[in-house]
C-alpha cells in the first residue's frame, strides 16, 4: 500500500513551506510591526521646542532590538525545514 492517505497533518506538496513556517512568518511580522509602533511618535507640537522624550529607552533601544529580532524570526521561518 502506498502512504498517500489523507490525514489532517498532510499538507499540499506544492507549497514550499509548511503551516508552521507560515505561522512563524506571521509572528515575525507582528514583532517587526510592534517594533516600528514603539519607535513612532516623540515629536513636539511646536518646532521651536525640543522634546527629550524622543530619546527614550523605548525608542532608541527596545524598538530596534524588536525589529532586528523580528527579522531574525523571519529568516528562521524561511530557512527551517519541518518534516511533512
């Protein structure tokens, strides 16, 4: 007998990545989006005033780490091969 039974775990052989890979891609995209959202804002209402909130730890440290980490998750999601 051949091993071609339709099981819930079996996926379309034409797809280059598995369901786990696509899930990791979505998670990585979410991490990147969160990093960019944390970087946003910080400007002042008046161009004559300087706002030091623009240089907060969240904007210059945490957000770039999240963005780079999200890209690392994306690369891992593309390169990782799961058994079908």
